[in-house]
């Protein structure tokens, strides 16, 4: 037996167990040994159900022994009802107007609920408490990170400290997983497996060796041992990510790019024509970009900024530098820039914006999407639009021979029939919306390696950016242009809903538009994701019909949800943009970056289910004009903690502050959606520890710069796997 041995080959399993292990992603011995406990039980430290007191805010853990969806007898309001049990007793919880909770959480799951219980018919009852799956164990953020914990391990069965609790699924219990892991450990497999981390790194940071860390993870004698093991594996995974990112960066910058003649005088020449004075943050970002452009090696930079902070203007300034440079040994024409956006409507908006900013230069600008192509300027004098529709074949020829300086589009830009003659700058808007192959496809479109600029409006805490985008230099726009009105944000209590709807109606009557965002539902199990999507679709449809018949009667209401295909979503957003829809009822799939200036109102239902950064991004949908905008935050939770957390939306200066709060309060996995990054829950939780992230980053940089992993074949193999399998989109 070795780490790559299949579990089905070493253990007789039922078909139900095989399917359950597959759902958990447990295929090999390696997978199982790295399936770490979500927490460690300690009966002496546990808040028991029989200790819960009416009127006292509390949090309990319990196993679901009953769950149902019904309607209340008197009001017919839909409600979810649940009974939880621990070793000391049972307690009932109900959720009004949230029937999806009864379909989201399943019998046998262990959950955590927080709220203030009341007495109802001499029994304790939680009404509308917060509910979530049991927390994963946190990675400490204090300075004990790299303290030695000793090596007093016991290789026999667990004998104290705290029993491991693993995430379960139908057909597999935590106890089953624990005993299967113990069986494998007892074979002596850990004695023959080499430690992938270099000895000097283990010694420098007092990290336990691989064998010790596995034992401490699954059979801890002390809490400190479990923490030390978690830190070792968190460091290890972030270290692997950093190796992969630094490999990418070294390979990218070993190639030659266009050397651009650019300075701040050129930048100011462009900025003076803008209708607003640039912020200090924009000036600094442009200087960083221009410093990169004058080098012979290609730029690789991430431009991060709040909605409305002026990222497009910075990208346009970089484009201005490109079009002011001619190809080598050529006294005519310009170098080329390509900008790739995730949706057709966003690409079209960029096309129209660049026309406004570059009309005075006389250059040609084109748009390439799945629907068709456009070229500016039009040769028809009577064309008031300024641009004209054109065939893809003809436009592709002009792009290929260098006649078009600025090319804007969707993923259609990376199709085989689109080629560039002098592509000097590639810009990707909302980078995380594209796969790694799509981004690489744009960069490979020219004869030289173009400079690369990625833009995102997603607020990313520094530690997360250092980890996920370790191959990119970072520029941050953390201030807004002067004169922009901040969104008026209100947290609406249930009794205040009618006042809110009255305000919305007034805005709609004045010709404005509004978004209504329905509650987010997290799938407790990957197998339930499809069911959750169906529930969300039903919620959106039901809410739209209710508004149509009640508070917003007489207004045109549209819907959008994740079950729609991309084309249908585009059509709905087009209708909303063209004001053929007054109110858009949607899940959180509302397109990032879409500019609908007339939409100045947003209602966010079930706000406690969103992270602060995501709430801020949703609020950003209505910050696109000089008109006063309004954001209404609704929650049924009575938790003081939730109220305080949501209150931060009314106080924080920008999205970065909120993202940092999210990271500390909820964790990176909740904030970003762990699955989409390809990184474990453990590493995502560790990202809130700046000391750990910077240590892993430094060691990875040193190894790549001095050794390129020639002397570390195991690390080389692991980092290659991270490069090819983890795309971080």
C-alpha cells in the first residue's frame, strides 16, 4: 500500500459507501489522510441543549433528527421546522418565510444554530436563528504560529485531548472515517513516505514532519498538537500554490515583450481630456503600469478597485501609451491593445466608452462578440452612431494586418480566426470569470508576448491576493473620484418594509429602475447543488410574481437566476439596460461590472446569507451615475452579531475594509467559494494569517529564484500539478 492506492482496493465497501466516498472526493489513501477533521469534540467544553436558557442569546451544535416544510395554521406562511438533538436533549427551531432551509439541510447532519430562544408551550424554541453547517476549526492568527510543540506522539489509537469529527455525507459517518484512517495509519504507511517539505523549512518554522502532522491531525493528544498540524498543512498548501504562481511568473517574464516609450507626461496628456480629475490612487496605478511598460519583459499586473473607482480610465491611459508607439522599423500605424470582457453587454459598454475617450486620436476601434462585429469610425458620413456593423471575416483581416489599434470583445477574441499583428497589451476585465486557458489564449495571440493587465472589482484582502494571484504585481484603487454620492444604505426591519416599497415605487415613477436580490442558499453537499439551484429559481419566480401582484403592481418585472443559460441572461440584461424592464428580480448572478446607470435602487433579501464583500459588490450595481442611489438590506435574523456585521456596510470606507472583515469573521472559503479556487478549506482559513502567507511566499520565491526546483523533484512534481489543475478563476 502507498499514498496513491485506491480505497476500494484496500477496504471492502458497499456501493452506498463507494458513492459517498466519491462525493467527498476520497478516492486514494492520500485523499483520506488529508481529509482533516472539521473540529474536535470535547464534551467538557460543549454548550449543551439542556443548558440553554430562554431569552439568552446562544449558539448550540446539534444533529438534525427531524426536518420538514409546512405552512402555519393561521397565516398560511411557509415555514421550515427542525428538531436538533445532542447528548443532553432536544430543541425545536422554526424559520418563517424560509422554506428552502428545510430542503437545504438534511436529516443526520450536524449544524450550528445561533439565536435567542423563547418559551412556547413550556418548551424552548428558536425562531429564525442563523443556521450553518458546523464550523471548520480556525487557524490561529497569533504569534505562536511557528512555536515548537514537541514530538511526544503516540502512534497507537487516540488516547485523550479531543475526538476528531469529520464532515459526513449520506452513507458515511464520522466514526467510520475515523476508524478507516486509524486502520491505514496502523499499517505503517507513514514510515515509508518522504516528507515533501525541505528539512531546512521544517526546521526554520518549527513545523512538524509529515508523519507527526498526520498523527496529530487525526489522533491529537493535545489541542496544541492539532493546531500545529493544521498550521503545517496550511503552510504546505499555500507554499505549493506560491511555487506554482512563481513558476508561472518566472516563465512569463523570461520572454520578450514590446518595449514601450511611456512617461507621466504622456499619461497627463491623456488624463487632461477626461471629464473628471484622476484620484491619487489612479495616478499611482498608472505610474506603476508605465514603469512596467518601458521594460523589455512583459508586465503582469492586477488592477483591483471598487465599482466606480476608475479602473477603465487607468486601462485607457495604458492603451493611450500603446497607440502612441509605432511598430519597430515602421513609420506608420500603431501597436495594438485587446480587452476581453466576460459578457457581451460589458464588452459593448467598454467599446462605447473607449470611443468617447479615443475619438480625438483618429484610431480604429472594433468590437468582436458572439452576436457580431462593429467598427469605429464608420465611413458613412450620415451614420450618427459613429460605428458600423461589419462582417467577422473583413474585421479579422484588418485586425490581422494591424489596421485596428483597439480590439474589444468577449471570449470570441480567442477564436482561431482572430489574429493580431502587433498585440502589445492584453487586458482582461474580471479575470476570475475566465478560465486559465482563455486568459492564456489571449496572451498568445501576438508574435511577441504582450504586456498583461487584469482588472477586477472584487475586493480581495491582501493575503488572499498574495496567495491566489502570486504571479501578478498588485495595484489598488482605494479611493473614489470626487463628487460621487455614496449609496444611502439602510438595514430594514420587518415592520419597515412598506416604507421601503413606498420609496421604491416613488423612484420607479420618476423613471428609475431597481434590483431585487433573493436570498442566497448554500448547498450543504455537492450532490445537492442542482436541487439548491432549483430552489433558488423557484424563490426568484415566486418573489417576482408576488411583487407583480402586490407592492410593485403595474411595473415591468423581469427575472434572472443560475438555471438560465448564458444567452438568456444576456437577453434579460439587455432588456434591463434598455429600460424594457423596471425591476430585475435575481439571485446574486447579477453581472459584475455591468453599467446600468438608470438602476439606482437595490433590495437585498436574506442579507445575513451573504458576505460583506459580496453585499458591497451587489450594492455597487447602483453606483453608476451621479443620481442618488439607495441600498436596502433585509434580514430576518435577530442575532446581535448579524446586526453588528451588517451595520459595517453603513460605516466602512470601501470594499477592501469589508473584505478584510469578511476574512476575519467568516473565512476566505465562505467569502470566495472555496471550490472555485481549487484550494482546501484549511488553506483558505489560513489565508487570514498574514505571517503564514508571507512566510510561504518568501520561501517559494527563494526556491524558484535560486534552484528552480532541480534539487527537489517531489516539489517540482507537486507544483506542476498545482499549475495545471488549480486555475484560480
